[in-house]
């Protein structure tokens, strides 16, 4: 089993940050620039997007429906299973304004059987959203995150390490590596992170969580060759952001490494988390896909609209 370095031996000595610069994602620019680009500009931007009352399809065995809620949040449906991944229905994350509404409202979700949480960052592990979900659901998450999920009405909390799998009935989920980090606060570096492979009814779906490009995509592809790859494309500029996030060009390379058949982009258009224009990641991805001749493999989802595969 390939474990993170923090699990393989003595844990690194923790210390308080030396400056506010260490609290910004890439530690290379000033907090004032961070505030202006990601917070102030967001405040001045009008929120867009229309919330629809979804019409969820009646599925036959073997069919799967994907509904992009926004950001990295998805509803994955089979005829006998409803899975939520990184649900976030927030209009605000502290000072960060959501610039595009969720595609559906939380109250319009169908009953949820399992929730997959890729890591503890506030935009992926959103406690107010999780508290509002009905109980009687299983929560699957990386090592060290389960304590945060207590008192969130999960009927069962499952923590996994990389390459560990949990099977319940006919469905199976595996936590796979990512290149990111898992701390929710400053010092809780023991918390894990990763992506998920969901297998059910002969279908295989990969949700990458938050990640930069890394060689691990090749190993995931060798082990699973997922049919559908949900890959992040936003918050990639300036260049140093790519230590923890992917740009559209890298998402295409990851898609190739994964040996997947369908690429569904995510992690763009909802919150301003990078310095690139909000509309740039999907436009660039479509341009690059056209030049590379893989447009037929690209599925651009509209928030709140179920798409049957």
C-alpha cells in the first residue's frame, strides 16, 4: 500500500506560520494581493446562475446519471443508489462569495445513500451543507477526517487510506492518491486527502477531488481505467497554484494517463479561487480538446441538469 509520507514514519514537527504569506495557497504573493484578487473582486461581481427544479431520470440497471451541482459537487445516480460527492451549497465561504448559484437547491435532492468527502478543506467539506442533509447515510472520507464528521448525522463513518476500498452491498468505493494537502486548519496536517473510484453495476467513475497533476494518474489508470473522469480545471493561475491544482492542459494529460473514455471538468465557475478569469478554464479546455482531436470525449455539464451515461 502506498501511504503518504506523514503516515510512513515520524510526523514532521508542527510550528506556527511565520507570516500571513504562509497562509496563502502558494506562499509566493502578499495577503493584500490575495484579498484583492480573490475576495474584493468577488464582492464586486454579481452572482449569476439559475437554480432549477431537477427532473431526475428513471434509470435502468447499468445506467448512471451525473448532476453537477457546481464547483466539485456532484450527484451520481444509479437506479438503486444515490451518491453525493463533496456537497457544497454555500453562497459564502467566510469572505469568499459564490459567484454562480448551485444548479439545484439542497431541498430538491433525492434521498442520499452515501456521501464521499475528498478532504477537509472548507469548499469540499462544507459542514452547514452536511448538517442539512437527511440522516441515514454513509460518509466515506480519508484518514483523519472522520472526527470532523461526528454530529453531522451520518449513520456510519468510514475512513480510508490510499488504495483502501469499502464495499457495501453491490457498490464499492476506493480512495486513490492525489497531489494536494488535507489540513482544515493550520496544524491538523494529519488529515488525509485523495480522489475516489466508484464502482457499481459495471460502471467505474473517478472523482479526483482537489489535485495537481502528478504521476499517480498513470497508476490509477493502470489499476482501474475508469470510464468517466471528473477532473478539476480551475484555480490554476498564477503558475505556482499548479503545485496543488490543475489547469485545463494538465487535465487533458491526466485524462490520457487515466485511460478514461469521458472527461467531465469541474472545480471552476463557482468560487474565485485563482487569478484567471472565471470563464477561462472551460474555454481553454474546449479549445485544447478541439486541437487535440478529443472533443468527442469531453462532456461539459450544465449545473443542475442530469446527464445520463
